[in-house]
C-alpha cells in the first residue's frame, strides 16, 4: 500500500515471463492507495509479453472510477490493447477463460 507497506521483491522478469508463457494476466489495481504494478513493473511485464487485466478493487460504486487510474497506468507503460484482457471481445474472453480451465 502506498506510503504504508513495501511491495513484494521478486525476480519480476522471471515472474512476468512465466505468466506470458502460461498466458496468464497480471492485474493493474487502479485503487489509488494500492498502486499495484507500478510503472517500472509494467514495463517489464510488457517486455516479457505478459497479458494485463485492469481492475479497481472497488468496495463502493464510486470507487469504480479507479478504472481510469488503471487505464492510465497501462497507457503510460505503453501496454498494447491486444495484451489487455479487458479489451477482448466477449467471445475472445470466453475462449481465453476456457483455455485456462481443466
């Protein structure tokens, strides 16, 4: 959480590379206090080809506006739209979800 606790330390290139290999998505949490997947990590995720999901972590309808912050983070990191699962068509999203179920 911003100004409260540090984020995780990890071999992020390896984490995002494995996510890309498995066709998994990492989430940008647009909740202002969280700042999950800061810009430097998003750049690594992009370089590794990881899919991205935009979320809000909303606990109240007004917090759905945090989607703008998640979208702005993706835009600033230059994540291509075709790597953001929120931009998939319904049929593409269903196919992607089904491909990850046993």
